[in-house]
C-alpha cells in the first residue's frame, strides 16, 4: 500500500524510464558501480610502472631464490676501461640443459661489487628457470655462480 508521499514521488518520475531506473536505490547503485569501475580504470592507467632496473632486479632475485643450478662457462666478458678499475659490463656465457645449448648474456653494470677479475677460462654455475631455461643468471645481489680469483687488494689488507 502506497502512502501519499510515495505516490507523489512515483508520479514525479517519468513513465518512459525502464522500471529499474524508476527507483532511487537502483539509480544510486548504478552510479556507485560506474564510479567504482571508473576509479579502477583510472588506477590501472595511472599507477606507477616499475623501471627496467627494478624489473631486472626482481628477475635476478626470483632466479636466485628458485632457479635450478647447472654448470656453464664464460665465453666473453668485455671489460670497462675507466682508469683504475676494469669491471665487466656484460658477461656472455653458455650452458647445456637436456641436450640443448644456451648462450646468454647478463648485464652486470649494477653488480660491480659482486664481479671482479672475471676470466673466460674458469667454469661457472648458472641459475635458470626450469620452465624457461633461457631465463638465467650467473650473479645477483644474493648469489654468485662466478669463481672469482682473489682480488689483489684483499691479500694486501690481511
């Protein structure tokens, strides 16, 4: 049974609207839903994206934690010539998994403190993703598969 006030309210709503839009609660629910979808879309488009360096660091961390280990060898390690230090910028290495040979390169510019005196004649250990064996590393912030010769300055300190 409609009270007098409700009758006036319903009679003021145009009759050409669909039945769902004649009730204020339904209109409010549609408005709130539209605002929520618009907010989610705005966040998805405007959120800060990780930099290439952050993505690479996350990849190295993941492989250092869950990657499988295999033997490999360094094929090339171009050296950076900046006066007193000669640190590799990129280590090129190869390894075999299940009869398949992989040749990869890792940029170690940001890992200079973990990489020194790299030689191409020493064997290394490689961590790789077992689901994507081409995704591999030889050094990260928390793990190193490099067999490094002693640093000349380390023997002087001791």
